[in-house]
């Protein structure tokens, strides 16, 4: 099972939160990272629910992956756009 490490999190307006998590790959030679958006503000409602992943990155280091994803995670409009695109992908599957 993959074990992601939390690099960044912040609360969203109106509830929920956005996070950046990373996973080292190939003995630390590269890094995979993702942005997850938890839309449920009540922690009890989060159980059994996997938050949507709206963006992913592969980079040579954790810092490079973070830099690539931070622009999205720190911008409410970019997060909303990512959620809309995630919903569209789910409908087409």
C-alpha cells in the first residue's frame, strides 16, 4: 500500500480542506505527489470516503513536486476548476 506524506493543507472557504501529499518512488530518486480535496467539513462524514484527487505530479524531488502543485492548491479558483474537471472525468468513465 502506498504511504503518502502530508506536505501542505489548508481549509477551504465554506468547509472542507485541500492537501498536497507526496510518495517517494524508486528509493528516493523521484517523487509522486497529488492534491486531494476533502469537501466534507464534518470529520465524522469523511469516514469511508476517499477525497477526490484533482491533480498529480511526478518530479525528481519532493520540493519540485510541491512547487508544481502548490499553485493549484493555494488558489480557490484553481481548486474549484480541478473539482469540475474531476467530476467531468467521473461522468465520462
